[in-house]
C-alpha cells in the first residue's frame, strides 16, 4: 500500500470521526446511528496504521492490489449501511401510515359523535 493511500485513509478516518462526534454534540445525530460511522473510521485508521495487514489479506483472497481490497471493503460496508438505512425508512413509513390512519379514524369518530 502506498504512502499516499495511507495518508488519505488517515485523513478520511479522522475527518469522519470529527464530523460524527461534532454531530453527536450538536444533537443532530443519534448515538446509536453514529456507531457505524465511528467503527468505519476506526477500520480506516487501522488499515492506514497496519498496511501489512491489508497486504496480507489482499494476497490471501487473491487481489492484485491492496488498494482494490480497501476499496472493496469500503464499498461493501457502505452498501450494508445503505441497506440498514433503507430498512429503517421503510419501517418509519409503515409506522407513519398507521399513525395517519389512526388519527383519521379518531377524528372521524369524534366528528360523528358530535353530530349525534
């Protein structure tokens, strides 16, 4: 792994950690959802600090370049995170629809009782 890639990984890891911790302090991000990003930045930092680990794993799996392995890991983790976010959005949409239906039924019951 080149020194340039190591530096990029360190900068990205530190920047990600800084942004996440700042968002938590400002209460714009829930702590539960920040775990993924903090672990993600920790993983990038470990990759940058121990490039021989990346080289070993890349050769073990059969990658020609350790950089390709790093990018594959990053893309995989982001896809997993995207799936989890999509699942949460779907669950929230179902809850919202149920809540809207409940409110509509409650209001229609109140209106029908007032007309009696």
